[in-house]
């Protein structure tokens, strides 16, 4: 059974006529300030509120309630009046008393007040009024308002000429302040729209009322931009014209917001209210197909465009409200009412005990961080930062939507539980400060939004864990900087730990994914085809600068100086890094050199039943379908897979992929993750910091792909290798050849290949469709990269170049010629195999010698669908990938494994570096055991986990086994959940690395 959030109207109705005087009222009175030298009658910023104001429609404030000052500091400067807003919410309003004035220097005044009911004391509480030279409201206004013009969303992405503004004003006046052509949406009747719902993609536009509402707010946003910037209507424009525009905006806002249903009783379904809570008039429309799913779950679409017009009018609105101007007060009240939709949620996302819910099982606070624990917080923050300015009252709560309050749940399933555990609204600035701390949300399981212990981040997890390191994820990590800067050096400043969380990732994760000023496309999520050099040089560098600027004077961070230095190096294109890093949660590995060696960058992206590849939001031409299916990319120059190269790609032929070389369009239907996770359990990456490997069973869940394969990848110094076996047809497909694609990139220099002793060459601009059988080692060369193919059984070579390439999306092609290198396994292979090596920083002239060197250096072994092994004699490195229990020998060392695993042994001269991991994690497996024909020093070796922060892990035990050793690896598992911060499911696949003395 799911527990659906539902307001308990029948319960609260019992209190309307006879208040329970023994029940404590929750009073919101956290912050107050006023300017120095304020004269009598000047209102203190910050009013006194009651939590029960949220229930005013069903539980009115008792008529006898009032606020009273019991005592105050010397001078008796202030008085309190009891007032009600236009929605009948009670407020205590502090003003400078008659004949008084605040001092000319800053001071603090302590006041004790009481809430009374017909003269009877209900609550007594203390407050402090700060007399200041600049109020917090002024500070927030000055910090945030100018920045809003830099984000087009905050004025509806709409701009008008002064002539258009004049025409719109005239049109609004003559049309009851409604925008022409959109009159229907002002009726407040969503039922009048006929929706068109696509079951294959629920986020497609539905033609329901909210799409017209969006058009209205965007037009208001455009008028707001003119109010802020126009030479005629702006701050330095013509006063009469500016006043005319302000009047038009106010009336347009009042007319529009009044027509949008907010309360549940404002929409009737079968003559009954659609819901019982504030916000239900909007949030529950989707449940009855009166709205689609997109806007009600992306509420900022209807609130962001109002930010610029409202913020730039706020000083005038406040002046009007202080003068009791009717329009100003109505507009302000209308905004407070309307903006409740911002915190409304659709029915399906209000379930708190659904393990498959958007934010997991919310009531399980160990494994769920509660509602809105995802990357959309960056989007939400834009409106959120505007609300303290719009409210102009520090103590009015951020929202009145009842299910965000802890009292809604009546201490079930535990005391003070709430929709976002740990938070119940209490005052808008304090509330916003809380939400600014919700950026560093850890994930605890696969298929959960959050920051993973390996350094990656996920957002869209409807099918499985995704890698969203650019769109969504980077915003989630860094868009908090605007909030941090907004609150810095105030009583609501953000604590150092939240800054540190971001700094650690900006310093220790992202730079390792940058090469020659470009972000790795394989980990960029939906941004895979965007300008990832711009992301590095603009977005990343700006984020680092903004983080530093957002610090309070008291903020202390570790690594700040190092981050500044890395930023400088990246900006100057001098940043280099040498290392091998496994991002095991997202099944991704980077192997690169450059600090003391010729630079190169290799990366591998896998997927499984736990993970997906890059999302693709192009609804017309799918491209990223295969990203994740064992994709292996090697960069030397850095632009091999840049956006202006990949726009010419045949996306059926990504490097590293083993699949049928189809020509039909990749499926466009099914949403951004239509490629789905795999059916395979085996998929994992392993590294010890110097060398690395990956293991991958290619077994697709979607039905378009045609092949299956068992693949391993090996990264040993400047040798990037891949081995495949068990290659076969899984589905009928198009009856075309199944291939393993080695390379696809732009042809900037001649492409040469040596086949059966004969060297051939083509130059950029030539077209080619070449096929041949490989009988002995074949090599190819282009630019600074070499490719060596070792024939295993029947092996064919395919090369396509120029116009022979079937460009997937000709809309975006720039006609730069490219080439594809592939191993051809035939149309219906049966247990086919392959082995190829990529070599960076090699010349054409050096290729023959490199091949001979590889023949002496590398030994590999394939046991069908069970195990692959490889040995490098030069680097004294052994790597074993077990798809099933089995045994295999590489070099002079044999390993016999009792389970699925990866094993790597490296001799660094002084000690043995042993690395192991479980590439089929389920969080329950407790140990891995294998025997190795090498005698290793016996003992119990403790290890620390890899990733963002080292944790004391379990142990590896080595015992004597006759002519070799038996190795038992204790894994992180569910028994150790608390030790691993309740992330044991994710740590289950972490690389385990120990050093064994010789």
C-alpha cells in the first residue's frame, strides 16, 4: 500500500469553533530589522506569523487572537499591531511608536511578546529587532535583482521593442488586461482544453491549459524586461511611460494569477474539490488529465518569467503597500497566492513509502534525502531566491502547501517527519537557506539521484543510474553559488562543509575529465554533442570563480589555493594529469598521461542493468543510442570527438562498440532514455591509479540492437587494448555485418593501413568502402594514433571514409570528411573473437617497430565466454576478467576464480599491487575468492575504499595454497551499510587495492 499525502480536513474542522487552548501555537518570529534613524510609523521588516496560517481556509484564525508587547529594552521604541493579510492570515506588525525614532547607530533591541486569545496568554516569545544601516532585504535585493537579467528564463526569454510595448499596453487595456489570443486560459477551467497525451513520451506537450499559461507569463516577463532595461519604460526613461507600464504589468499579473486555480476547492471533479491542500488546484490537474506531466513537475516554468518584472517593481510595490494603495496590496497578495503552485507536487510524487518513487522511499530517511532531492534544485533556486524579496517579510514561510510541514504527518512514521526530512517551513530566508544546503545530496543505491562516492552524479534515474556530469549534474553541484553569495556574511550564511563538497569535486573530479580544454563527451549526459570546450572554458571556470566569490569572510576551505592554480592551468591550456581512475558506479574509466609523458587521454563507458548511457532529447534524429555499450575513445590532439566532428558521425559505429552495422535510423520514440539499461549484470571498471581494466557483457534490453559479446578492456601505460569473444547475433536486425568499431573521427591527415604486408593510403576528401580478410597482424595509422589488429579466428577489416559514411543526422553535418575502422565478424558470427590495440603518440614511420615491440610485450588468452587475460612483459602487469568461474593463464601466472570478478596484479619492483573488484554488484555478495599460481606474502591486508573520500574498508586475506596463494577478498556489503554511510550497495563494486611486500 502506498501512503498518499492527503489533508485531514475532518480532523481540523473540529477545532474551528472551539480552539484547544492547551495546544501550542507555532510562532514564526525569527528575524527582524529596521534602518537607523527611522521615524515613527516606520515598519520593521519582518512580521510575526503563525504556522496555522497555512490552514486558514479550513481552520480560520480565532477572532480573539492578538499580539501584545510584554516588555522591551529601554526606550520602548516599538509597538505591535495585529493585522490580517487579504487571505485572512494573522500577522504581528512592529512599527516605530509614536514620538519615537530608531537610534543613529546600529543597535539590537530585545522584545518579549505574547500571543493572546481575548486577553488570555497562549504563548510568550522573545525576539530581537536589529537597527541597521542596511536591512537584510536591501542586501538581498541588491545582490540578486541585477543578476536576474543575465538569465533569460527569468523574463520568459522574451524581449519587446518600445513600439511593441506601447501596443501591448494598449491591447491589455482594451482586453480586460488579458493577452490577445489567450483569453481561453483566463477562464480558470482546465476542463475546456482537450489534451493529447502520448503514452510513449509523457513529457511531450499535451495542448492542455498550462501551455497557454506559460505563454502568458512569458509575455509578462517580456514586459518586465522592458521595465528593467528600456530607454523609454526603464528606470531612466519617461516617468509617465514607466508608470503606465507598471500599471499594465500589475493588472496583467493580477488578472492572470487570479485565473489560475491554486486551492483544491477551485477545481471541481464530479462536483467535488480536486483536492484538499493548497496547491492542489494546480498540482492535481495532471492526475485527471487536465494537464500534462511536464509543467506540474517543472513548476518553475510558470514562476521564473515573473521574477524580473516583479523584482524590478518591488520597491514601487512596497511603497504603494505602505501607502495602502489598493492595487499594490492586491498584486502582492495575488503573488503570494499564485506562487504556492511552485511547491505543489503531482499525486504520484507525494507517496512517501514507495521504494520506486522519484526520490525513493521518503520515509526511509537513511536511504532517501526526501522530496526535491535531485538536480532540478538548480532550476528551483531561481524562483526560490526571489521569494524573500517578493515576500518582503523574513518570517512569512516559504510555502503554505501543507504537506511540506511536519505537523501534516502527525509524527508518523516518526516524530517530526516531513516531506523533506529535517525541514518544516518557518520563515522564508531561513527556509531558502535550508534549501541551499540540499545541493550535496548523496546517493545510496543505484537508480537514485545524487552524488555518488566515485565522484559522478545522477539525475534522471527512471530506468537506471545515469551520468549527468554536465547538464543537470554540474548545475546541481554549482548553481548553489548564487544562493551562497546571496546569503554570505548574513545570519543565514551557508556552512563551510557545503562549499567544501563542491570544491572537492571541482578540484578532484572534473579536471581529470578535461583534456585539451574539452570535457569527456561519454560522461556529459544529454550534453554529449554540445560544445564541451565552451563548458570547460566558460562554465567550469566561471563556477570556480563564483565559488570563491560566494565565500563568507569566515569560510575556510581546504584546497582553495590548489583549485585556483588548476583553474589557471586549464584557462592557459597547460593542465596535465597522469593517472588511471575508475568511476565504478557509472562504470566509466579514464586512463591518461601527460604530466611527465607525451599526453593522451583514453576513456571507457559501459552500461548494465544498473546504468544507462547518455540521454538524447532530440525527438527527430536519435544519436546517443549506443553510448554506453562498451564505448572506448582515445584522444591525443583532444578534438578527435569534438562536437564539430561528431556532427558528421554514423552513430551506429561508435569506437569500442560491437554491433550490427545498421543503416536504419536509430529509434526516435520512447523518450530520452529509450536505449534503456542493459540486461547484463557483468559490467565494471578497475584501476590501481597506474593501470586499469574493464569488463563488459554486451546484452541489450532494447530490441533494436542485434548482437551480443563478451568484452574486456585493458589500459597499461600507452597501450589501450580490447579483447572480445562470444560474439554472436542476438536478434535478426537488418541482416548486415556485425562489427567491432575501433575508430571513427575526422580525417585530418592521410589514413594508412598495412594489410598482409602491403601498405595503402588514402587522403582527406577521398571516399572509400574497403573490406578484406586479416590473416596476420594488421596495423593502421592516422595522425598521432596507431591501431593494431591481431586476428583471432576469422577476422575481417572494414574501412569507410568520406561520402561512404552514412551520416546519421545530416541536418547538423558540416561535411568534414571522416573515417571508420572496424573489425568485421560477418553477418551471423558464432562465438567470434577479436583483439586490437590503440597506441597514442606514434608516427607512421614507427608503426612497424611498434608492432614488433607489441608482439614481444603482450600475451593474451581467451577462454570463450568465460574469461579473458592479458600480460604485459614490459610493464609487468597481469589482468584477468572473469565472466564466469574459471581459470586462465597470462604470462607465467595462472588465476582460478570461483566467481565473476576482475583481478589485476602489477609488479612495481618493490611490491606487488593487487587489485580486485566485483563487476556484478548486488550489495549482498560478501566475498570473492581466487587462487593464484604466484606465492604472495601471507597475511590479512586492510584496504581503504577508492573514490571521493577514503573509508576504512574490509580486508584481503592471503593464505598458502601449495605452489601459489589463495586470496579471499571481503567486500563491502549490506551488513556494513552504516560503515559506508549507507552506500554499501554502491561501494560493492569499488576497486579494492592492496600492496603486498615481496
